[in-house]
């Protein structure tokens, strides 16, 4: 069956479209022909060696150099020995799948639409893309978006009550990713030979952290739509837990797309735009997207960490000298033209911008 066009601002979730058996994606999801650039699914396999970093060995010189190489080459790495037990990761993925498998009426109890008409959209909650215009191209994905930092600002009204263990599992998981965030930021500072706490000190108890559960249903025409359009992340650091069994994440380097490999119980950690500014562009925030497939659904959990909303973004003082002038203006300009709109007048954008991710 073909899907009919919906009202301007409210549309069914992608999961509902899939359940209805659509044979062609609604036009709002189809990329303009000029944006497809030939085969939309075309990508190279990831070159060896895969940037795999053992977080328990970051004090070793050889592992630190591997981290440097990964950040200079790709802006991300796959983390092992990160301190989150396999059992906790399995529980996190299990309750996430259980949530998306629930009936629509149960999931809508966490809706990101306040009144159901699409005019009062919230960042937190369950739903699809915010629709702002008839010309907007939508992602083939649904999401559940929840604040995890600051802890005192968690809006439990948007956190699922089913499955019953969801809240406890997420709170424990988020406490672990917060420790990973600080470990990685200190390691990056050491690589740059600045005070190891410089980046961590940019995060006060007011800084935002969001967990975003991304659900990508099977798509009847993966050659026409994207699960998530190309972008770079606008915050500080992203910690991603990917589906072990289904790929789809792609990273761009030198104008070419590469399929990011999956490895059980690893975390993908990538720099975001604010950290790129603060390290004066030595390590870059990667450009990435998600493609879909016909047969299998895919699930991922991204935890986004930011600096304080009022932080003035500038390179760390130790990274500026006569031979290394500030590249910030060029980075802000480049971001506005070729990346996601992540900067505005030297100030971090609100979470509604930087949190739209993998």
C-alpha cells in the first residue's frame, strides 16, 4: 500500500508506517535527487586497523598514541574495557527494545508532543522528527530522548514506566558513561599537553546530558531515504552503544563514506563540535550518517554530553601561540556552511540542535 500525506505538522511514527506495510516511503522522507549523489548506500568498508582503544590502558604510552592516531584520523574510536559490564549493556539494550515493541498507546504516554497537534514540541520524550515545514526531509527513525544530566533535572514523567526496570537500568548506565566521559576528556587533554582537567572543568553541575534511543525500522526503499541525515554532533562528547547485529552508521573522511564496524559490548566515542573548537581543531568532530535496510530493524543509544549552555567557546590557552593561532573563527564559519548548525556567535546552541544525532 502507499502511504497518504498527513497533516502538515503531525505524522505517524516511522514504526507505525512500517506496521501499516507501506511499499513506498511518504514523500516527506525521500531525499531530493540532487542529494542522493548516485547510490545512496554506497560506502567503502572500514580500512584496517579499526580504531579500537582499551580504556583501561590509557596511561600506557602505546595505547595513548593509538588514541591520538584514531582522533587525528577519524575523530572517533571503539572503546573496550570501558567499565560497563556486559550484563548491564545487555540489560540496557533489552529494555530499550522492549520499549519500542510496546503498543503505540503505551509509547505515546512518553510523547514529545504536548497537546498532540504538533505545535508544542519538546526535546524530551518519544516520537519522530519535529516537523517545521512542508519541505522538510524527515529521517527514517523514531526516538526516545531523555535528560540524564543534571540528575536533579531529570523529567521522570517522560521516562517509560514499562518495562519496569527501564529507569533503574538507565540511571545505572548513565552513571557509568559519565565516568567514561571524564576519563576520555582527561586523556585527550594529556595528549594535547594541557592541564588534564581543562575540559572536565568546562562541565559544571548545570551542564546537559541526554540519552537518545534511536529506533530504525526496516525501510522499503533504503535507496531513497536515510535513517539519519549527514551531520556532526554539536556538543562536547558522544558515547554511542550500537546494535551488535545490524550496521548502518557511516563516517565520512576526505569526501568518502565508510561503514563503521560493529563489535559486541564496545562503545563508539566521538568528538563533537564544541570539543573541536576547544582543542583548536587538532582533533575534529566527524561527519556521519545512518543508512537503512529492507530486512532488519536497528537500535542504538547515544549519550550526548555538553558544556554549560553559557560557556563561551574558545581554544584552550595552552593550544594557542604564534605558530598555532586560533582556528575558531574558521571552525565556526565551516560549521555554519558545511556541518550541522552547531555554533552561534561563539556560544553553544541549545540541546534541540546539538542532540540530533546517531
